[in-house]
């Protein structure tokens, strides 16, 4: 199934101020399929907003929030990301909440 506008982000807690949202990466377009534990995004048009991008969160297995279009956010752990020579990026995520 084709999908667009998948945002990975985290919330930043600030004392005495409202929490803010730090956007990490956006999948502009991809093909998505279900797996046993989450979703597999294939042939992704990926834009990463931070210097480390998703790699920091993959290496540490740190949970992020994932939001598809205007839907509700869910907690995910990004299991792996790789680039195919003949396609775009592939990203496997595990849904944890």
C-alpha cells in the first residue's frame, strides 16, 4: 500500500514551559506492509531533519513517536534502516504503544 507523510518525532519536556516537538525525520512517500511486530516501509523518499538522523535512535533503540498524516501518534522503535541501490531507503519499525 502506498503511504505518505509519516513523521518521526520526540517530545522535549521543558520546565515551566509547554512541551515542544522535535521532528527527527519524514517519510514523504513509501510503500508500506505489515510485519509481525510493526510496519515495513519500502522505497522511502526520506528527509532527515537532525544531523544524526534516525541512526542515533536505531543504534540506541530509543523509542520515538510516529504519526501518519493527521492520525494519532504511536510509540515505535526503529529496528533498521538501509539503502538499496535500485530503490530508496527501507525502514523497519516495531510498534510498542
